[in-house]
C-alpha cells in the first residue's frame, strides 16, 4: 500500500484493499458455520466494497431508503434486511417494490404503514446489561414489551404480514465474551416470547457492534470463539459492519504546514475530519503511518484545514520531524469514515478513491 500511496496524483485520497478485505470476510464466514452473516451497509456502502463482500455474506442490512436503492442497484440479487428507526411510508413502499427479504419493524406506527406482503422481525429494546459498551442502542431504537405485544396482536389479524422473529441490536463496541453474554440474554427472552406468539421456526437477529480497537489495531474481535459459543437458535443472524471493513481502508494525505503555538507543535494536513470523521466522533487518536519521514520523534498534534478546534486526527502523538509535502496514511479508515463525514463543510475538494485489486 505504501508504494501505491506515494505514487498518487494528489491528496487526500482513500485507498481500499479489496483482496485484504476479502480474506478477512472469508475468515469471519468460516468462523460462523451455523449463523447467517449480513453486512451493515452503514459502515461503508462503497460499491466496490459491497461487490467484494457479496459472495461471502448472506445478505446486506440497510437503514434508509437511499441505502436500499443503492444496494439493490449495486447487488440486484442480494438478500436485504431493512432496519433503522423513522422509516417513512414511502421507504416502506419501496421496500416492497425492491424485494426486501426482512423488515425490522421499530414501532406500531411503522407497522401500520407497512404494505403487504411482508416478512418482519420486531426490534426489541430490552432492559439488559450492556456495561462496557461504546454505544448503547436504547432510547428511540426498538420497542419495549408492551409495544412488541401490540405489534404481535396486530400482525396476527393482518393477512400477508408474517412475524418471523426478533431483532435486538442493543450495544456496540463489546468483545466476544461480552457479546456472547448479551446474545444469550437476548435469546433467552426472545425465543420464549416468540413461542408464546405461536411463531414456528423463529428467527433471531442479535445485530452487530463487534469491538474494533483503534488504540490497538492488532487486537481483533475473536470471531472463532464467538462462532463456537453463540446460542443455539433455529435461525440466528448477525449484522456486523465496522468489524468487517475498518481494517482495509486508508485515508492518505500530505502536510501543508508545521507550526508551534504556545509550546505545542501542530501538523496541518490537507483535508480534515470532514473527510474522516471517525476520530472526532469516537474521541480517539486515529492510527497512522508516516510514509516519507524517519528519525527522532517528538510530540505533535495532527489537524486538518477546518476552521474548528475539533478538526483533530490525533493529539499529542510522536512523529518524526515533518515538513510540507510529507505524506501520512491514516489506517483503519474503512468504516464510518468518508460516508459518515460532513463532506461539504467549507467546500474543500473531496478526496479521490482508489482500490487495490491484487
């Protein structure tokens, strides 16, 4: 990747390693012999990413009408699950037209706008322990027991709406043992509840949220342990995103200026967090490699071109002596990076996109 990055026509640029991504998802797929694997497109919906993953996943999870249209155009035959709160009646109608496999119903109101026929999972917001999570998906996500019961009663008297199971994505950023404990708690409740509703061959989707450690990029989620210990269910599904694609993208840019203010050194880079919002969103230093300079290191803060003190890639990190023209590659930029960023703030040029294919 380094040689490729140094021979680009200009910066900033995103580089995606498609062979590396394919090898990674193959390993995940092999660790989950009894589990359906859906990819959460929200992590990175790049068309080449989707095409690379498609042969190795059972389907794609989308969370908006825009994602739905994009995924269906890119992968005409892939199975799709449609989740996310606040689906509009127009989006629900498009789900019917675009042959969505499963709709994750978030509320009784949403159910009332659902055209038939449809196969649904009801999204549950359960009061379970999610200690240690980076994000807890409570509040507007899913339904409590009363709303779930109401939806089940409505479905029972509505022709051509088929209750297939429960969706419960409750937390993100957990390691394999914590995710397994949470999945077991969800299964204990959901399978009993679905049996009480007369659902045959119930489906259970326990979501995604597998931990990605930006401070320790070599520490990967333990897919083998997770796959071996998942609870038994007639049809079990997961939908990771970040843990699949994060490791196979780079944001590469160059140094514009270096200055010291009040005793602190700042390296000003072309671009900014309007291209790579991950570090400011999660409050961490984005891992990086300096590609063109070596030697003794001293602390500096890596920032972008935006007129805000929040435009920080990495704070007080050791770097060699840098000068304008030096090149830095931010690693782990394959998920929640470009697609979650506020691209048009200050109207700077957008990055180019490149793909390693071999």
